[in-house]
């Protein structure tokens, strides 16, 4: 993963999130720092979406995302998720 350029990783993660959650991109697309969960999210992702995204990340990148405060922080935005994956990729 470290070999992937940052822009490529971010684009891959945006596509993975939308696909796993079965959502369409919001108008203007996802921004890197956009909130993914909660009342401020344009995607309105919920806990089932978090599980689906976590499973897709494990399948695609080989990184398990246990239910923890760190995982919730990682899933707060695409940029945070990219940082989380770079730090934990085997």
C-alpha cells in the first residue's frame, strides 16, 4: 500500500466506501475530509454501512478493523481512513 500514490489510495477508498455501502456519490463527489457518519454526513452512513465498509477494507487491503475507538476515528473521513491503512498495512 505504501507504494500507492496518495491520490490513488484516496480514489480507491472513495469508490470502495460507495460500493460497500451501496450509495451513489453525493453531488460534487466525496471530499477527502468529508464526514462519513453521523448527522453531518451527506451519505447518511449507519452502523451496518460501517460493518460493510470494514469488511470490504479487510478483503481489499488485508487490514482488519476491530470495533474500537481507533476504528471509529479512522472511518470518520476518507483522509483518516487512508492514514489508518498506511499505518497498519502488512
